[in-house]
C-alpha cells in the first residue's frame, strides 16, 4: 500500500534514528544559558512585517557537531551573526536543511506550539538526505521549548493573543573544505522571528501553473525533504509569477500535468467527483515529489475525522486537466493551500497556459465552507480555543 | 539544431548580460587593495593535501551587492571568515552558485589560467538561474587576475612548476530574510586554495551507476547550472559508493539509463560503433541535464581538430545498456571523466547493478591512447609547453 499521511506514523521513509553516528548525541539537558546583555525592543507587528529583514528575538539556540566528537552542549545565546569560513560547505553545496513551525499566543494567554515532534522528525529525515548529522527529534523539540521559555513572554506578549511567531530550526554544514565530501563539521541552530501573516490575500490566492520548462521536483529527487536545494531554484519562476500578479506557482509534474505543490504549501481541492461523491483531495506522498507537510497531514486527519461522512478524503494523483474539466462542469467546489508559512489560504484562481480556472471562495476571496471549517478547527487548536493533543503548551519565564 | 559545445559560443541558454539590474555594475577597476598584516606560511603540498580543511592564500576578493545600489567597489582583503546573519537566505534556500577553475604554474615559470572567460560566463548564467545578481563576466575575470597577481607568486612559487591552485568564485545571497524571496542582498567572493590532485587514482577511476531511486538532474530542472542545489543532494549516493570502493557515481537518467555525468565531471566514451567507425562520445547539452563543462568543451574541440580524421566526435544520448553491449562485443576502447577538479581521469571500471564493465586503460590504470593524447594536449596548454589562446598568462607581483 502506498504510504500516506493517514496510514503511517513516521515521516515518509525517514532514516531511523539513532543512526550509526559517532560521538555525543544531542542532549538538551546540557543546555548552557548565556543571556543577552543588550535586550532589544519588541517591534509592533506592522513594523516587523514591513521590514526587509526578518526581526528575530533576543536569543537563539546553537549546537555544533564534529564527526569525531558528536554534538557539543547546546547553547542558548544572544541572537546575532555567525562567522563562517568562505570555504564552508553550506555556502557552495547546499548542505543545509531546515524546518518551519510557529508558536501561537492563545486567547487564554498560553503559548503553544503545534505538533513540534513532527517538524523535529522531519528535520532529522532531511538531515539524513543531505548528508548532515542527525539528532534525536525529542532533543530538538526540547531545544525549541527552551528558546520559547526564555523569549516567548517578551516577544509574543499576552496582549497579542491570536498572533504567532515563526521558529526556524536549521542545520548547516560548516566544514571549511572545497572538496565535495560528507561534512565533518556542522551546526544546528534555532531562531525565533516575525513573519508577516499571509493567509488572507485580498480576493484569495492566485496561482500560476509552472512554466513548461521547469519542474520543481522529480521521481528520484529530493522534493520530499526540507532541504535548501528545493527552494532557491523555485524563486525564478515564483518571482516571474508575482510580477504577473500571482501569489505562487502551482507546480505540475509529468506529461499529464499532475498537481503537486502550491509554492511552499501543499495543495488541496474540494470537488464533486464524476460519480457524484464529494471529495477532499491532495497529492500523494508515495512518489516522494512533495513535502509531507504537517499542516497537510493535520488537514487530512481532521477532515477524515469530522467530514468523513460527507466527503471522501483522498491522497492520489490528479491533473490540471481534471481540474479544468471539473471547473467547466461546475463540479469544482473549493481549493486551498496548506502549510506553516501561508497556513490555510483559499485559492480563488488558477491560471494554466490559456485557461483561467476560477475557484469558488467565500466573500472577498475568503474561505468557503470546507476551507473555513478546517482552518477554524486548526486555529482553535493552535490558539487554545480547543484543547487538543496536537498543541503543546510551553512553559514560559515571566 | 540542438545546442552543443561545438556549435555555439555562449554557455547554454545563458541569460543575456547585462540584464535589467538596477544600480552600479561590477567594476574591477574600482578594486580596493587591503593587504594582510599577517601573511601566512605556504604549506608544502603534502601538508595541504592531507588537511581536512582547505588551505587558502593570504587574500580573497569580495564585492557586495544590494538591489537598490548595485555592486559595491570590490575589495581584495585578507582571507578570513565572513559574518552572516542566521537568517541569511543562502543558509536556508541554497541561493548560491559557484565556479571552479585552476591557476597553473608553467614549466616556463609563468602563471596561467585556462579559459577563465568561460567560467565567468557560466557563473553569470548560474546566478541568473538561482535568482542572484548578475555581473559582467569580463569584470569577474579581471578580479580573478587581480587575486592571482597578488597571491600567485607566493602561493604557487616557480619551484612548483607543473602544480596548480584552485580558484573558487562564489555568489551567495546574504539577505537576512526568512521569507523565500528573490534576494536583495548578495556577495561575490573569490578565493584561491589547495586542492589535492585527483587525476591519477591507482588502477584508474572506478564508477558505480546511480542507485535506482536517485536521479541527479532531470528535464526541467537545473542540472546545467553550477548551483549548490546540484551538489549537496549527490553526496549521499557518492558517500555510499566510496564506502564500497568506488570513486564516483555515474549518474543515469530515464528508463533507458542514459549516461549523463560522472560525479562532478563530464563523462566520455571512446569506442568502435556497430558500423565500425571509431567514436569519441559524450552526453549532449540540449536537454540541460548536465553541466556545460569547460574541460568537456575543450576535449571536444581538441578532438575535433586533431582526431577528427580518425574518430567521429559526437554529443548524443547513449545508455548504460549500449556501454555494456560494446564491452561485451569488444568494442569499448576507453572512457574518461573530464572536469576541473578531477581533470582528465581514465576510467577503468563501471559497476552497473550486477554488471561489472571493465574498461581498457593504459598501464596501472593510466590513460590509454585517446585519453592520454587529450590529457597531454590540455596539460601542455595549461602548463605552457604549448602556446594556445585558451591559456592566459597572468601578470604577477614578485
């Protein structure tokens, strides 16, 4: 049976942890605290959002790794620049991977993270794919909590209920060697910063299908891993799309134009199938073209649990041709993208070559019924309106 | 007609330069010289080669770029670490590209570079593909010369005739923004360091064909550009191959197993075709799967000029099946890889699944006839035994 977010508990084909790796394992209990002596002012959100440079919190967590000694004791230290040798592997060979997750200030005043264990597991999987050191996901998760414990209360204060900050765990190869080899030196770091809210584009999200001469990911490639190499090469097409008034690229694959990802988000369609059944549909994981998104997985799980009587919830290949046909026949009900950065964003239009595919939305391009329900359920979990095992309350120093 | 190294003068589909880019162009005539006050000792080559960390010369050239102001005045300054923000785009999204070329100490005492204009043009092309700022290749070339003018005499002294140093021009996105956008801040740098000689592996080079579940590059991807994203993801398979006693992966493509690249080098075969004609063969550029190698191009040009009466010189697709068949039928004459780092290296064996394909070489895995001729001609140009337009003598401060 093909792997799917619904049928398995582990991230797609993740290398087992612990792998054979010499030296000290990453150990969050050894965390060294070195506090900033120059705490910075917290910007208002409008200022933070309008900055060309991401504003981060006072601290970051850093741990270094060497192939002979393993992981150093991690350190929580003042946020600031790194020094890297010009020969550092990550600057030449994209020996780097990352995660994105958010910390949510609840309406009950509590600070929560959403399924951080899944992000930590995926970081470990991505590190294995890009020949970086692996680390126990539980320890990575503890380090995320440690950063939030110190900086959460100040940088996402209780007055900002309903807001979130973005967490970026990253592993880079620092090995200062020009030869292309498996890195012997690396660094894990976790930073916490502002990211503008992107889930309510006026009129809904507008997608342009990928140019005929560009493919984001391919069978036998690494589209399933959150490695830098999946992102930089996509900027060119995205930039051109944005100049034409679109928000993101809908990446197609293969001769038939299978719909895979929408920018850095997973892509969902809600429609009447030809057999009359209503279906919530997204691309499958089994060919490893797409990211096993935490939000994607959560959408599928919630939909199965709460909408399963009314809808088929399906992970399978579907093409842009099927989408055009459904729209033409009046069967297309909704479409949305799902991810951490863009959260759940209703899609109002898809342009494919000469075909403009209008997609029904709610008023002003807001979420229609299914999109709105799923978005609401997830928001309620993230912001503490609903108690749910996916949201972990983080203890904070006041 | 399909593009080929023989039929065109520009790197495959390079974005035209100058493109529409605001601000100051890169201008080597503005170079600022800031000399080191702590000149380092030049290591003997054995020491340099055995180091886990690449040893670079006293200086590097750096120029920064901002989308609003363009390129800064470039600076030749002491070699040393950079500071980068943890949010720097290149650390997350592989917004980075590079070049590799060598400086050769000739037997006549002169210092030469080999076709640096081609590397500079390709750097410009790669930068366009990965959404980094472009720069006039002529100015990049002049900056390469400037670094060699200052550090060449000391770091590659005349006593080391027949030796070379490795040049690494690199462009990275320094933009400190977590959002995935076209970078507004970037840096060009050029460093000069030691790289162990790799073109004479005892017994010849042993290749393992790529694992069935891994593809290096694909139609619609970016395999033709020298961007970091092509390299890091290949380390995993290469590392496994090395642990099994091979030197590099022979990357296959498609259902038929087309031979594309050998590790970071281009791949050549010399054989008797079925029609009896002798042929020197390498993969084509038209599907943009492979790098338009400077050494590849030079091999083709020299072979056409000097071996064209005896051999067909061909750029076309060929499969691992054809290779096995040729070996079985006694038609396989030679094979070699061609690139800057590995130079011209005779291949003595290719392992494909259960097939072991022995390849004829000279004594002890050294070059056979064609490989040896091409390697000799290129060496003679690089080290000044033959005057040739491809080798530029660099003026040096004594």
